[in-house]
């Protein structure tokens, strides 16, 4: 069987923790293309000092996010740019970010105090499908580029968009009990609840008793509705 990474020519990144400084470097290089060290240092100086940047670049090269090459006109100048896999990753981040922002805009237009329940419910069902599609991109990134790409770059760079969506959606559902019930039923299908039960069991086995109990309580409350 041909793996997705072979089909797209993408390689998985090395497993390591990345932070805001690392992600800022990746974002600037995605937006600007190839840059020499001085130009990159100028673009990220508000968040990454020149001294820190040297070590960060070495780490990102080692993990497979960046590549260096000699300048065409000045061989003493080192050119830094994203590896092809890193470009795919950042492109996916930007595309998903755009979809999430569009979804937030669509949600902002909903006026549950004015809209009849029979109109609001199908709209929220459609929102649920789009949101599930966006969430599933995390799994796709993990399968294609590795868990580190999904958890250290993709999700952290989209956390603000997810937070805004959650706030808007919570406000809408709080105003409409019937729509809230319908939305939760569409999200927490029996299949999803079974997965939560499995997760609860795994957490219990690993000694995370408090987390397991919280999940069990949620499942019990949902089933009692």
C-alpha cells in the first residue's frame, strides 16, 4: 500500500516541542518565502532575538521544517526557507484558518432570538458538519506529516479561531434550548459517545481517574436527556 506521505512526497517531521517563537519563524517564512538571516531576524525581532534565532533555526532544520542554501549572488549569505513538507503544513493551516473565520462570520449572522426554531436547527446542523470537517483536518495532518506537526504547529496556530467559534456557538445555543438539544444530538452520536467511553476506560487504566470520571459524568448526563 502506498502511504500518503509517499504520494505527496512529504516527510514526517521530527518529534519535539515547539513554541510561539518557532511557529512565528515558520509563519514569517511562509508569508515571505526564502530570506537570509538578517532579513528573517528583522521580521521576527519583536518575538525572537538574534541570539535566540540562531538556535531556533538549527532546531527547525534538524526537525525537518526548514532548509538552508547558499545565496546565488553571495555565497557567504545563507538563504533560509521552508521545506516542501513544511510549506504543505503552513498552507493547510492558512486554508483551515480561512474556513474557520468564514464559519464564525456565518454564525455571527444567526439571530436565534428572531429566527424560528425550525429555521435555526437546520442552520446549526450545517454548522456542525462544517466544524467537524475542520476538526478532522487535525487527524489528516497527523497522518500525513506526523503527530508533532498536528499538535505543535497546526492546532496551536488555530486555537484563537476555535476559541472564537466556541464562544459564538455557546452564545447562540444558550438562547435557544431546543436548538441546543438538537445540536448536541447531532454532535454526540452513539458512535461518538462510544468513543468517549473507550477514552474514559483508557484514562482509567493509565491512572487518570479524575479525567475518566468527568467523561463518565458527561456521558451519563447526556444519556439522561
